[in-house]
C-alpha cells in the first residue's frame, strides 16, 4: 500500500472520527424503567443530564424499589448509549488494511 495514500486515509479517518464524537456529545438518549415511571436522559458520550421520577414511583415504605428503578433506567440508557457509539464509531478502522484493526 502506498504510504502517502495510507497517511491521507488516516488523516481523513481522524477528522471523521472527531466529527462523529462531537455529534455523539450532542445526542440525547433516554433510558426508562417501571413502564416509564423513571426516565434517565444522557448524552451520546454517557453523561447523565436528567432524571425524571413519577410521583407514583415514590413509596416511602419501600425506598429500595425506587433505587432499583433508577438503576434499571441508568442501565437501559447506558445500553442505548453504547449501541449508538458502536453505530457511529464502529466502522472507522475498516478499510485501512491494517492488521489487528
């Protein structure tokens, strides 16, 4: 492979990857639990930006239920964030012909 051509491909890949990362940072993903009683909003880079809890999810006699719902909603949002990241960034090493990538 021509070294000049490979360097141009690497530079383009870096530019495209930086653009995709910026786009990810502006994306919003929502995770839910308890049929929507708890909602977690996070950016495409994994930063939690909002938590919404329906009043009916708050049971003073069972705080562990709410804790479980919040945790489940965070996991749901995290899975969606990981899928979006893979979708947006997963193909950047393809096509370079470099071993191990």
